[in-house]
C-alpha cells in the first residue's frame, strides 16, 4: 500500500538547488495558505509579486524580482471567482515568459472546468480550451492532483504530473477512524466504483455500490452523441430506409449492491460540490443499516448551501484535502475535516527543480487509481 509518513518525506526533503522562485498567483489572501505551507516545507521564501484587481475589474500582475534564467513555480488555488483565478494565472505565466524565465511550472491542485471535459450537445470541451490557453501563455509543465478525468492530460502539449491524494485519505481512515475494520467502502454511483474498489483493496475492506439514483450530468443522455437531434427520417437517405432508434434508458429503483448493515459506510469520490447526491446516498445507507457515514473526497468545493445541508444531514463527517480553501465552510459546519497535501506538492516541486525522478510519488499507483 502507498503509505505516507512525515518522517519518510522529511528524510528525502532537502534544500533545493538555487534558481527556484515560488509565486502565488492569488489576489485573494485566503487562497495563499497552501502556498505558504509549500514554501515553508521547501525552506524558501515566497517570491515578490503583486496581483490585484483594477477599479474596472481588470487583473494586473507586477513581478517585483528577477526571474531571468530561473525555474518559476506558480501556485494557484481556485477561489469562488474561478474566472478571475484563471486570468490571474494566465497573466502571471505570460509575465514570467516575457521576463525570460527558464521554465514556468504551474502548480494547480484543482484544475478548474475539469467537469467540462466531454462534449455536451452543442456545448464545448472547456477544459481543452483552458489547457490550450495555459500552454499558449507560456506554461512549460503542470502539477495537478486527481483530475476529474485522467484523459484531460492529453489536452496539454506539455508534461503533466497528475498526483494522487488517496494515500493521505487512506492514512486518515487508518488513523482517525478507530473501528475502520468494520467499514465498507461505498461508491455513490457505478461511475465511481473504480475509485471505491481501489480504496477497498488497499484497506482490505468490502465494497458497496449504490445503483438507481437520479441521473446526473455525467450520463451519456447529455453526451454529444445525441447531437444533432434525432429524426425518424433524414432527407439525404432514401425514404424507404429507417434509422433504428436507441431505446431510452429507464432508471431502476435505488438499490445498494453490497451489505452495509451494522457497518461504517465510507463514501469516496474525487469532488464534492453540489452535495445533493451525497445526502441522498447517506439517507439510503442509513435505511440499509449503516451506523456511521463518512464522505472522503480530494476536492472540497462545497458550493452554495453545502455546509448547512451537510450539518443537517445523516453524514457524520466529510473529509477533504486543502487543494481548495474552505475555512469559511468549516466554520459553518464542524463536520468538515481537512487533510493537508502540501507535503506531496512540495516534494514534486523539489524533484522537478532538481531534475530527479517523479516515480517515488507514484509508487503502487495503477491505471485505475
């Protein structure tokens, strides 16, 4: 199993070579906490830069130290104003490029617009557009974590290191849930069954899958294959030929495949944003006899009324990493807990800057993880 300990990482974390500059591209001070943690672990100071909004809402970036010939690492955590966050990053990358930086590495723990990575009828693949914009601005390397779909890496024409938060979440389960041996890993939909299976196999636990829930936005009913609109006959085809129609799907009643009675249920996913599906899954698990319910996710967007809904729900605890700042949500809901992943990000930065192999950070990680 991929286990992480502070002692092990502390032993391999040494002082980086010269020529490294660490910037935070956030104008929002609440988003700079992760950057400060990474700088502290690397033993370097944050680079001097000003990022602010003009009165007309334009973003302005002023780099206040030389980056010529240096490896520049730009850490950008996503705030609620995601579009401003993107512009801050793009402008800073371009500023470093025009200032003759040797390399410009983006450290973006949560890649924005990652859910928009498939064609939706007459929509667009926005994550591909964003990847092209980052590369055009001058990004030479990307460090991110738990992409919503691993295929997003193919949208870039630069190296992408897609790190995993699962070792930290697994460690939390083992250390913070005393009777986790009596737990079962739950996938709230068949789409997240692979992730649940990965957790279950590493913890030597059983797995359960909830099937029959209300259709979500990831289903192929809104896939581009339904565009253009279906028609019984098409003018270009001979009238005597009829195109067979695909039988529409019909959702079965909600069922839980697996035994959760008298067990701790641990729901795992990559993103928790709109919590309705998690609340529905928790209610179903309670009805089936689960006596404690945990939710584990890498990215805690926790938008809108999520903290209040979680506090009033059957969920006992929500565990997310600090890829996205959520201190305000934690004040609103004590059930929300945070796992720090600055350790693995700082080690990735150190290894890239020193030209060392990244394979250590991907030990025991398979294609399905």
